[in-house]
C-alpha cells in the first residue's frame, strides 16, 4: 500500500538488533495504473464516484501485470538495462 511503512528488526552480522525500513519498496506499475484508473473513471459513470470500486479496479489491473518492485526509479532503470 502506498504510504504504508513497514519496519522489521533482525540481528546484524555482529548480533546487534537493527531495523530495516521497507517503506520505500513499491511496485513500479502502481503510479501508472492509479493514474489510468482515475483518468478513465469519468468515462464509466457507474463507477466514477465509487472509490472502493476504483481501488478494486486498480488491484485487478496490477494483478494482471508482472510485478516490478523497486525502491526508486534508478532501481528500475538498472533492472531494465540488465535484461
């Protein structure tokens, strides 16, 4: 979920407890899918004002795409160059 912070603690190599913040990890496709759903919604009056339904539409769309988890755009650029 965008904006959701997740932190997990684990012992580091010296046995000291450290915290990892996974809040910056996201699916590269999220922003484009969210934007497309919002831009298309006025063309579908039956769902245009129904926020929960629009979120469900975005979930269905994201589930049809191959996930690409990144921390930032440079991470994605690196992944694309390596293919």
